[in-house]
C-alpha cells in the first residue's frame, strides 16, 4: 500500500494479488476520506492469466476474495460495502437471481449493499466470466458508518444481504430497479418507455424513504436492451429525463444485447446525496461549451460536484449533433474521451490527480488486445499510483461508430 499525502488518498495493491499483463498506473482500490473505490476485481493470476476459465461461481468467489483483500489494505472490510456493480457473462442460461444469491452468500450478513448485475456476452479476456467493482464507506477515525436501508414490500425482493437502496453518511445508493410487478411478473414486456416510467417511479419512492428527491440525484445509469442507434436510445431517454429538472445529474446510458430476463427492456440505478442532517446539498454543474451533446435535448450535465464528490457522465467522442468523431477508431476516441474528462474536471476546479475510479465500456468481444489498447491510453493520463478501474466490452454502444464511453468519479477537498 502506498500513500500520496498531496491528494489525501491511499492506494491498495495487496501482496500476491492478480495483475494485468501490461504495465498500468491503476491500483485495485483507492481510499479518499470516507470513500473507498474498488476497481473491477477478477479471477486472474499475478501474470494476468485467467483462472478457472468459464466457471462463473468460482470466479465470483475469487473476485470477492480479492475485493476483501483490497478493502483490508485500506482498513475496511466487506461489511462496509455500499454498492456492487457486477458484470457477468450470460448467454441466456444464467438466472440472474441465482447469480445474486450465490454472490450474496460470499458476503457477510451485515453488508447490505445496493447492487446491479449486468449480463454481457463476454468480458475482456477469453474465459473470464465475471468482473465486480464497487464502493465501501467508513469514517476516517475507523468507526463504521451507520447504514439506513430502504424497504418496499411492493418490489420484488433482492437476495440476502442486498438492499433496494442504502444510505451511508450523505450518500444514497439505489440498486438497479427492474420493471417487476408485486407478483414478480415483468410489466409492459419490452416496452422501454413504460418500463422506464415504472422503474423511475420506484427510484423516486426509494429515495423518498430517506427524505431525498430526484433533484438530489447526482449520477444516473441506464442499462437498456437494444441495438446501436437512436431508435433504441431516444424514447426511453426522454421518458427518464422527464423525472429531472435542469440542471440535472451526470448520466450514462449503455445498450445491452439483452437483459437476463428477455422481457426487460431497461433497468436504472442512481446515486444521490443528502446531508446527514436531512438538508439538501448544493451542487455545481459543468457543461463546457466545447464538448459534445446528445442529438436530442436532455437535462443532464457532463459533471456534477457536491460536497467534494465529483460525478461525470459517460464521456464519448461525439460532436454537438450526436455524431461520432473519429468513427470506429478506438485509440483516437479513447484520447478524445479522456481529453473531455480533463476539461470537465478543470471546470469543476479538479484534475486527473483527483480521479478515484474509472469505468470504460468499449466495443469489442473477449479480445485482450482491445482492452489493452484503451487501458494503456487511459492509464497514461494518470500519475502512478493511479485510480481504480474497470474495463468491459460490449458488441455496440449507443451511437453509430462510437466505440468507447468512459465514466469517472473524483473527489476534492470539501472546502474547495
């Protein structure tokens, strides 16, 4: 473990842990104040070779083991978890609730994190079946932070110990919401607009249990089933946007070939912030004029800063008409997205040194070269030790010829 006092961060790289087969600046986890960010944990050897190829359950258990090691390196443990994002290979044969039950069995009963399981056709390396990232929280003096759990008996229950929504300090994490009716059936099968309205109503109801509103949301993630192109993106995007006033949260929308349940068209998760005293927190929004825009007006902003936390929407290589710049060129688009990230951070009085976690979704299959191509570029923008990171391939992204989208979370001194 190393420490960088200039940015008040600590970095975890447990002894004998797995590694990428190429040199990078990224570390497995970063702690900044009460927040601990853990990058995608996988079942690789220290030489970057996949272990237990294709064995989802075994790889998931090892990923959680690595997760636990990284947290212990930063004076935390699995009970401090508040959020897990799990990318797992599913050709339609894996029942998602069974996967979450298995994953939950690897966690202590006191964990209670929010969760999102994202089915994908493949992961970065052949034989890799699961990649798990997430966050934990603990007071800087070592005390655990009391968690509050939202309970809604009208929602389909999640396996133990996962929560529909959890509050820790001034952070609120809402699990990916599914369009299920109380009897467990999918509502409005494959209707992305109707399902979006339903899941956002569920999100709003869960937030209200903590005294929060949609205006307190700082980050929105939409995972929708469909093919590349605006026909799949636009209708549900507009339906979701109707729940927010301007200026809205940072947002990312990612298309999946399909959800685990073929009748589900969309699921949505959010992060919100609310003062521990119940007061709504002020925010600073970033929308640099030089950056790209969607082809249709949405209330979201490129960046949001709230109480020292910085959330960026997924950064891409588009123009102001929503058309790809450097079409199908992964190298050029990665540099363009990273340049946009730097512009937004500067607009919020931050820099690459303040980044804690990076998630890259890129167009590829289980092609190690495609991961290494964008991973090495992303890594080059950070000094060593750098932020935690995850990289996940998908067959297509939201816009034609757009081949990478990069999410970033950063932290600065709250007094700044």
